[in-house]
C-alpha cells in the first residue's frame, strides 16, 4: 500500500547470465537504470565467466562496488532462488539456447516477472535464430534504430511478434573529454574471421604495424586468458599466431574501457568494441581486408566511413564515423532509448493481470528433445541421466539437420539481404558447447 507523500517501492530487477559478453551487457544495461534494486545471477555453464572475466565485465557498475549483488548459482537452484527473491523484472543475458532454457525455468514460477532479453552488441544482420529463441520473452532490447526496424521486419516475415525496444548500447555512451593516446588497439573476435589463413593475415598486419613504429604499442585486446572460455569458441588464437611478435606488440586482458584510455585508435573486423571506441571519441578502422559479407558481420559498417585495409592499419589512418550513419547506428538521441519505460508499463500490466505469460511450449521431440536443449546449454554441468542420454542420441541427429539446413540455406530477397536474413546463422559453431577444462 502506498500512503500519500510516500514513494512507491523500487522495482526489483535480476539479470541472469553466464558468458562474458552477455554478463557485461546485462550489468551495464541494468546499471543505467536509476532507483531500482538490482542483482546479478551467474549460472554455472561451460561458458560462465571466470572471476577475472567477471571483474572486467562489471567494471564501472554498481555491481562491482557491491559483491553481495552478484551470486554464482547452479542451474538446478535458479527456480528456488527466484521464487524467494520475487523479482519484478528478469533480464535474460545469454546465447539464444540459454535464453530459451531460462525461460522454461521462469515458466515454473507462481509469480511471473516481466522477462526482458536482448543482444549484447551490434546485431545487423538481424538473424532469425536470435528472434526465434527470444519469442517467449515480454520484451527484446536492441541498440539502434536500424536494428529496431530490421527485427520488426524479420518478425513480420516469420510470424514472430516480440515487442522490440531501443536502448543506447550501455557501455558506449558518448564522453565529452578525450585525452588521447598512442596505442593501436586491436579488438580480437573468436569467430570473425573464421579461416586460419585470414587470422594469420591479421596477425601479420598487426606485426607490420608494430614494426613500422617501434616507439608506439600495438595492443591485441583479448576477451579471455588461456584456460578461460567466451560466448563463442575460438580457434587459432592470436597468442599462438603472434608467438614471435616484436616487443611493442602486447596482449591485454583489461576491460575495453581501460584499453581505450591509452588508444590512438581501434582496429577490428566487426567487434562491438568499435562502437565503444566511437563513444569514447577514439577513431576506428573497420578492417575490410576480407571484404564485406554476412559471415564477417561487418555489413553494418557500409557507408560509415570507417572501412579500411591493411595499409591503413599499418599507417594508422584511423577515422571517425559519418554523422548520418552514426545517428542511425547506435548514436541516436538518448531520449529515444525507452526500453525501461516500456518495461515499467509491462510490469504495471502484469500486476493488473493484463499481460499474458509467453510460456515456452514443449519441444516437438518430447522430453528427450527438451533434455537435449538443456544438455546443449549446460554441457558437463548437466549431470542428469536424460541429459547424458540426449547428448549421445540426439546431438548427431541435430548436427546432421543443421548441416543440411546450412547447405540448403534460404531464399533471401535483395530487400531482405542488407539488414536481416531468413537463412541459418552465417557463423558455423559446434552444436555442443565447449567444456571448461
């Protein structure tokens, strides 16, 4: 009950994540909201952040200042924890199968929170799987006007109606001061580019940049230390490819904001770090050495003024984005970011009984198929008999079907091709998640 002159109780928001990029996204997204009670659950999966990754992801947020606001938890304990905590809002932060698995757990709660999910960085082209797996959330958050339009069109094309909300990319806020630096910072990606020869070419470009100016550093910014895991499984890591690097070519595992503080410019193929750099006033080269195509996820940089090749990197010819491109892509007016207002309205509707639950239906393959979904996310953390059985029986079948779908692809019209795709994801990852050593 609220008495005259009293303030309504603060909304309770719980973010649930596992992998590094998603934990960073959720922590910073929630932390930007004032006057809430916030907590972060780190679910034990093969991809869960190490303590060092957690500290880097939470740097600069209230979560970092209050260790009690972060809880590591086993998957089997999530439902009981949420039932005791009774949050108003749950933010699901993980890869698409993780979101669906956690949505099934939320379906078991007697008092259902508003369920928000989203994507932790640049999401052009909009991918069918990203939307399909989040169709049972109450709200999906993306970070540019272009993405809002792309996911709305994709939803209409495949018959998935999930409200899509705009939020400023939380760790890419524009800063008013830029002190400058001398480092060339390269933002490495686990899957892009995928071919070993392409990754060796990038390593050679970085080596040439270091040799060209021994007085200035080339910093290879990595997301994980040896033995740690990321949201995506890396092959042909740069620590291996740059074993005999010059002394001024170094590796960094620091938070990206820290690396940018001493940066002259940032180089990447398609990392969201480019947006973080632009927000900090750091110029960028979006490396187009291998072209601009869907599997590189760099089509978003077309017309940005940021694309450049190897010679540009070696000469450190960094550039700032085209202002018109920036307004459409991630640097909209902050007043247009209304995801939290939309979330508050959804909370009010749920309290009045006017927001139906978006429950996840049973898998078409029955209990064994559902066990496979669980095992696919939890890996060795799933110690159930059904999960182990599903891993042995279902995984080869799913892998075969996925391979067939990739070969067949999907018919994508020219109008669709730029910003969203009905085809399978261009990133070919293993069906089974990597298991932490």
